[in-house]
């Protein structure tokens, strides 16, 4: 993985453009996500462990909004179920190109990995195949809020018995005090990871129009409305959480 440090918001910008998953972001993405998302390495590694429990023979494991394929690589490290294959999907051409290179690297280092296909496309337009594991690792928050239920319903329809959706998201909190506290602690996390006040402020304004977090209660209600039977949070670090949703 690229070791290039994230300095995207280090210099003062006259106008901060909306955040986009372009070439510049792709180059620094592994550093950016590790220093910005508390618990990210733990979530990714354990997503593989969880997936191994839900994988069903001869089914698809989806990594939706795969970025550089960190989740896909974890799925391939942990899942050994017969006849499974991974489909990774992202609509950023720059992400997909680099993701394919990293997966070729994984293939050259390990044998007997699950086959993988990387699709450049919109997950809202995807024709889902019967799936046992669907990972949405910090992707739903970038989907327009009014499209979220329909996407989750289509995922629910494609899930096989015994399978699961694993959904990781930044959270907002209905209680104003809880929201303020966890937001401040997230800022402290970023500061401790070497981001300046300017970087933190400019990144906040870059993502505010493109990334719309929901509360845990909203996630639970929407997942139940989409036809899931059970929602089980398995991880939270500050204002970032991951849920298991069962069909
Ligand atoms: N409609 C869409 N269709 C396809 N992809 C999309 C869409 N909208 C956004 N994306 C893609 O979703 C990804 C979100 S990042 C996921 C991290 C990864 N899962 C990881 O575990 O490393 C989260 C973050 O950066 O906070 C980006 O690569 C977008 O191009
Ligand atoms: O940086 C943040 O404040 C975030 O909420 C997480 C994030 C991580 C990577 C890209 C966009 C948002």
C-alpha cells in the first residue's frame, strides 16, 4: 500500500471544493482513512473474521464502495468457504484502477485466495447476485439519503439465509451533548494523528455536502424497513460504528 502522507487540506484554500474520490485522494487514501477513522484497522480485519461466519458455499461476497480493496483483501485472507467469490464495486475510476493493482499484488503473494472481480460502477445501479456477505464499509454515508432505503432493500433481497450485511458508518447523535462530546473526541483523535486545526476545518467543510451521517436509531429503523430481521452493533469507537444486519 502507498505510504504517501495525506496533506490534501494542509494549505489554506481560497474555497474548499466538495470532497471527491479523485487521483489526489487515491494517492493518500490509506493514510487518510487510518488517521481519520477511529477503529478502521480493527473494523477491516474483523470484517474478514465475521464474514467467514456468514459465508455460504457457492455465493458472492460483495464489497460495495471498495476504494482500494482493504475489505476485499480481508475477506480473501479469512474466508475459505467453497465456491465463494468476491465482487468489489466502486464508481471512482481512480480507486478501481489502483484497487486492481493491489489485488494483483495480493494474488502474487498468496495461493488459493477467493477469485475476485472489481467493477467500476454505481452500487445504486448494480444487479445483485445471490450473496451471503455484503459489506458497506463507510459507503452508505456517501449515498444520497433518499436512495438509502431502496439500496438496502435490494441488498436484503439478494441475501441468502445465513448471510449478513455488515454496515460501518460515521454516526451522528440525537442527544446534542453526546453529539458534541463525540465530535470533539473525534477532533482530538485527528489532532493526535498529526492533523492541524486548518486541515481538520477544511476537511470538515469539504465533506459536509457529500457525506451525511445518520444516527444509530435511524440506521436500525431503515434496516428493519428494508426487510432485515435483526440489527446488532458489534463495534463502536467514538462516533464510528459497525453493525451486523441479518436477513
Ligand atoms: N454510488 C456509488 N457507487 C459505488 N461506489 C461509491 C458510490 N458512492 C461512493 N462510492 C465509493 O465509496 C467509497 C467510500 S470510502 C470506503 C472505504 C472502503 N470501503 C474501505 O473500507 O477502505 C469511505 C471513506 O472514504 O470514508 C469511495 O471509494 C467512493 O468512490
Ligand atoms: O475525516 C473525517 O472527518 C471523516 O468523517 C471520515 C472520512 C474519511 C475519509 C474520507 C472522507 C471522510
